[in-house]
């Protein structure tokens, strides 16, 4: 799983977006041209929020669409990411994770130690 930021062509799914409805509306035309899709796993707006488990289904649906259509985009997750939630997201199909509060509010651990925990 990638843990570094990058500049790419991307799309974003917020919590209120239903992947199936977006797919029915022609998402394949967008997914075929983007490098990644960002799934917000918290309500956007401020750091330190708790991960919303219901977003795992969106990740699974996107991963399924990606596999079925042989598409090549990353599925990025952002919000409430820590060493437990990153594993859940990876298992659901996410390939990129953003983990601000977990890394920068690291207590006695270094930022590098926290990032390594996310990678493993």
C-alpha cells in the first residue's frame, strides 16, 4: 500500500455517495481516465475523526468494479486511518492511505515508526 502523496488525475467519493448509483450514472467513463479515486472515510472538514466502518463497503464496490472492468486506478482512503483501519481498508481493496493525525500525533514514536506500522 502506498503511503506517500502524489499529483494525479483523481475522483472523490464522499460518505453520501452511493457507489452503485454513481456506477449506474456512468462512472466507468470517469474511472477509465482517473489515476485514483479518493474515498473519504470520515466526514471531511477536520483531522482526528474516527474511521466510519460503513465506508469499507464503498471500497469493496470500487475494487470490484476495478477488477471486473480491468481498470487501473488506485483506491485512496483518507480519514481515521491508523494501524487497525489501514488493514481493513487494504483488505477491502484500498491501495493508498492518508494518515495525518495517526502519524503526526505519534506520542513517543517517531513519524517514521508510525509510517512503517502502516506499511506492515
